[in-house]
């Protein structure tokens, strides 16, 4: 495959929905993260969606920098599996910026607007994105926890509202079913599969998205995939494993041995930890060998 480039998430998610597995969205935060995810998916021959929040995009010097880094890295590493670069929880302005800067997939999160305004703005983003062959994710019922300052209380989406948004022609739909961003509290009551089944019934073949994939038990993940979830987002889990591996390296005094302080050495245990976490998720979601 000489022409290595980013792709829309449409085809990989359509295949996942039909094949009863899910594609992982792994959020990236820097070069190490991106390299860890890309090398792992190539090894395991899995499609992947690289998620970038607006905050992470800003941290990495703008969406244009993220696009340039990712595409250059794909070419250098010889990545042949399908890779979508996806804006996670995009604002209206952020969605337009990511489109201009070469992202191949966009999430417009209009869940904090009233349903009518959410519909109007989603329609506009869909038209702009589809003109460029870019996939679109919309959200109904905010996801619990905090994501770049947007806080949701673990709400459960209204299936009828989900149908209204799905009918706008979005590629994929994120619906709140009691899931939460970040670490799940001890009193979490689990996912609402009744609502998920109803959403699936009303939205048909549309790939559904589960946000807050960190910490959801494996049996619930498998159940949600059987009910139409084709994309599962993971961010916090990679951050936790990266932090833990880095802490162990420093607490063991390895940064003081020889040139152990060199960032290439200092960040390597964290890099390997991200790879291990991603591998675990791809195996659980069933996307290994599906590229």
C-alpha cells in the first residue's frame, strides 16, 4: 500500500457493526502515545481511531501539527491498517477547525444544546464533513464525568432523540447509557442495556459509540457490542498505565543510572505500558486481525 493516508471511520465501523466487534478509539496525547498506538495496531492488524480532544490538540500545538505528525509517522512506520484521526467531543468551532486541518473524522458534541439546536448544528457539520469524505459522530445525552471541562452526570439518552439525530445522516452515534469519563466511582450502577437495546432498535444499522471505556467490566463491554456498539473510547486507562510505569522507573532510581534521565529512556516504560493496554483493549473488543 504505497499511498498511506488517513481514512474516514465509516467503512471500519460498518464492518465492525456487521461483524459484531468494536473498533477502539484510543486518545493520543503526544508523540509517544501516537507511536505506541500505531505500532500496536500494525502488529495486531487492527483498524484504529486516534482520538484527539480539543485540549490535547491545543497541547500538541494545534490540529494541523497533529495531522502532520500522524501522517508522517504512518509513512515512516509503514502503517497499512486503516487509521482514522478523530476529533473527540468537538465544539462547533473546533469541528470546523479540525476539518480544515485534515482530520478524517469529527465528533460534534452538541449534547449540551437543546435538541433543536443540536439538530441544526449537527446538520451543518454533517454537510461540511461529507463534502470532504469525513465521518461524523454526534452525541445525545451527555456522558458522565468530565471531558475537557464538559461535565455530564452519567445521563441516559432518550431513544427518540437518538433517532432524530441518527436520521440526520451521521456516521455514528454516541448515546449516554450511564457511562462515565474517567475512573468509575464505587457506587456506579452499570450500563443501561434496556435503553441501549431500544436505541439499537430505532437506529438500525448505525454504528453506536460507547464513551468512557476505561473501567467498564469485560462482560458489560461484550454485552454492549452484542447490542450494536461498534466503537469504544479509551483514554484514562492508557494515562494511568503510562503514569504507573513512569513512576516505577523513577522510584527504582533508574533515571539516575547512566543516562537514564534521557527522555527516550525515561518515557520508554510508559510507552510500553500504553502498548500493553492497547493490545488488551483490541483483544477484548474483538478487532484483532480485522484490518
